[in-house]
C-alpha cells in the first residue's frame, strides 16, 4: 500500500505513510480495503442510493480485536471515522468521505440460549439473522419491520416494530453490550457494569463507542402470529382513520396496527384496476393466541368497505419480511418524521392532503402504532425519551432518478412543516436524515444534558461523530 492523504476529524487532510497502513493491515484478522480493491465498492455501498461517499480506508472487521485496532489507528491519526453495521440508516452515516470506515457487517453471529432466553448478537447481524435463530426456538426480541435493517443501528437508536407494544423497545430488552470506546478499551455495559454507558447506549445512537456484541433477553412468541393487510380506497381515508383511532383506544398490548398511505403496488391479491391508485393500508399484527387475535382485530377489520383483507395466520419471521420488497436497496430515499401523542383531526387532514400530492409512485407516509409496554417505561430510564408518543409518522420519499430529488425532498419537508404544530416535538433519531443536526437536542429533550456529560467522559475528542451527534464542548467548533 502507498502513503495516503486521509480526511481528519476537522475535515482537513493528513498524510499517513505506507508503513503505518501496512502495519494496520498486518494486525487485522479481517481485511483492509482502499479504492481500487475488488471489494471496495460493495463495502461502501449502502441502502440509501443518495449516499455516494468514498472512504480512504475500510477496515472489514471480523472480531473485537479488529475494531480496537481500527479505533486506535483512527484516534492516533485523528481521522474522520464512520461505522457501518447494516448500512440501512437514512442519514448514510455509515460511510465517510476520505476517512476511515469501520465495517462491522462481517460480524453476523447470533447465538441463542433457549433455556435462559438469551441471545448474543454480533453487530453486523440483520433483523432477519436474529429472527431466523430466535424463532427456531419460538423466541423473539422486538425489533423493526424491515428484515434487512442492521441490529446495531436499530438498537442504539431505540428500536420499535410489530411486537413493541407487548415486549417494549429493542433497548428495553438489551441486557448488556460489549463496547469499544474511543480510547480503544473494550468495556462491558450493563445495569451493574458501567451503568452510565449502558444508559446512554439505549437510545443515544453511536455516540459513545462501537458495540461488538449485544446481549438480549428473549420472549416466548410465535412461530405464528395473526397478521396481514386490509387495503382501503384512499377516498375513504378520513373516515377510516377516525375509526382506526377509536379501535386502537382499547387495543390490547398484543395488537399493533400501522397505517401506510401510498399508491398501491401490484400486489397479487389486489384487483389490477387498483394497481397504481392511492390507497390506505391497515397493516396489523397480533402476537398472542390466534383466536384471541381474531377477536382483537375485529373492530379494525370491520372498518369501511376494504378492497382486500388478507389478515390471517403467518410465520412471524415471514411477516417481519413482508415490507422488504418495498424497501429494497438501490433507490434514493429521504425521510422526515414526527412523534404524536394523538392523531388529531388537523394532523389527519394535513397527512391526507399530502397523499393527494405524492411526487412519485414509491413515496409513502406510514404511521407506526406504539405505546403499550414501551410507554410504561420512565422517560429518564434510558436515553430514549419519547415514551408518551402513541404514534410515529415517517414521511418516506423514495424515488429512482436524481432529477426527482428536488420534488421528492421538497414534498417530505413541506408535509413535515405542515404537521409540526400537531406533533409532540420529539423525534426518533433512526428516522432523522443528515440535514437534521439542529434537531438532536430536541429529540432527546430532558435526557440531552446527561447524554452530553457521558459523551464528554467517554469520547471528549468526538471521534464518533458520524451519527446524530451529541457534541462535547471542545469539539463543537471542529465538528
């Protein structure tokens, strides 16, 4: 390898000599990539196609020792660092330009102890990897709704999905984590070991170190759940949403129902004349007894005059992958989101009006139904603060051609601004794009000051800044 000009923490340039780079490569169990290597482009390509960055070096890690060596190399040379788990984050923070990318995706191990109901998960594992192992034993940990998402980013930002109302957020089921901190030390974080770090990891994002192993508690569930879609004409949206709110007022924790509004994809169970037409979809999952689920979903399924109702028993691992085809990698994506304590009439009016102005066939709005067990955790028990939010809206602009950038991003931003007066003011950091750095403090609310103090202690240099960043005071000017 030749000497290289690499990007520094303050976005300047530094030259690292060939011998230093070769020493790093020789120390690794994994591989060190640079531009021109056969695997380089694949390693730097992530889910969101609007992100096209070229790291100077990529360390493909296969164990904690590789992570430690990469962190030490970055710190000693004051290099800009990004960390890739699943590469699914909307902001594209997994990839930096010109600096050092630490790629955890080879670390995909998942080990389950069914007797103890515990899983030990590597940071490169996807939600599908986790589901395959845990569901083999009829066990589950609550995660997200797209199986190609990485467990690392999902967990560190909070993590919610189909079974959150019953079992809490992903972070509520985190028992411990092995963490490489900015000084190159490997620490265990739990309620009894480095508890301040453990508190911060549960919702504080990648600000405090690189997790090399997660330990989760598991719950008996599955392998089948009652789940599926009820598709309505969008012309009925206001009435459907009104009855949807009423039905959820008495919903048990086992029942989750999300709303998706978009142009209908060519799903096999939809009549061909509805393909490409605006629809409202109720996507529901009941994670308990199937007969009880039939009763619990009755009100939701009785709403209006649906085009199709395909709710029935399904393998949970399969239901977790149901939305994967609509979220496949390779498209350009931009998100804006709000938390809501309630779906007011005004909020509903703003959202339904936006659907009438969809800029493209893959753009959509979804409203996640949360609360339940996740809402019964104290606001300051974890870094994740928005425990009172009953709904999370994600405005998902998705398109293929760069010429559509302005229209699609503009649509998402316009809806975000219009809905702001009716929102809770907090935000789910995993849904925040890279241009929302000014929203980080508000996203954490009353927990932000404690996060700042912990960041100051564990990463005063702000080595881990490619994230929704909590910036220690001495690094704020440089960042």
